[in-house]
C-alpha cells in the first residue's frame, strides 16, 4: 500500500488529522453556544464536553471515569473535575460497584436524563449546520470514512 503522506510534501494544516481536530474544536465551540441559547440548559451551565459525557453514560457501556478518559482522550484529573461539576449540578451520580468496592460507576440522575433530550436537540442543530450542503449520502460516506480511520488505529 502506498503512503498518502510523505515528509517532503507534508503540510500539516492540510492533513486529515489537523482538519479533524479543527472541525472538532469548531463543533465544540458551536455546541457550547447552542447550549446557552436554551434557557433551562443555560441555568445548568452545560458545556459541549459535559454533554458528551452525559450522552456517553446514557447510550453506551461507558460507566466509569477511566473508560470516559479512554473514550474521549481526556486527562484523568480533568475528567474527575468535570464529573465533579456534573455531580454538583445533580446530573450524574457516583455509585460504588457492588462486586468490587474499589470501582466507582457513574450513572445519570433523573435530572440528567430529563435534560438530555434538549442537549441532544442542540447537538443535532449544530451537526446539521456543519453538514449543510452535504447530501445525506455524503454525510453517511464521511461517517464511514471516519469510522474506518478509528478502526485503523
């Protein structure tokens, strides 16, 4: 298989990695803005990163801080502080694992579950803004390409 990039012609701002990181940053910034537009969510002071945590807890097998760190490529200390903030807002609860008391699992509270649909609606609004001008087929194709990249690691 031929290499797509080479050292002589490598231009970081034009590479897939740089562009993906830039898109991620732009999406997070746009979602931060969208989350404060909703009066109820604005009171909770939810950030895009916090929404990702809540969404992960609601829809995946992720149930611990360490798994969230791996999934989101976050520093454990920063993740602990973020979970602390979500717990203080009443959106997340820590529960000791009954089988292994050293493990602490995370779960959404009723308040977290109730806020999630509005957060998801904000996320959908932002994502649709970022794929404006794409056909549904193109968006699915991009998702497929990105999924392949994740699987290639």
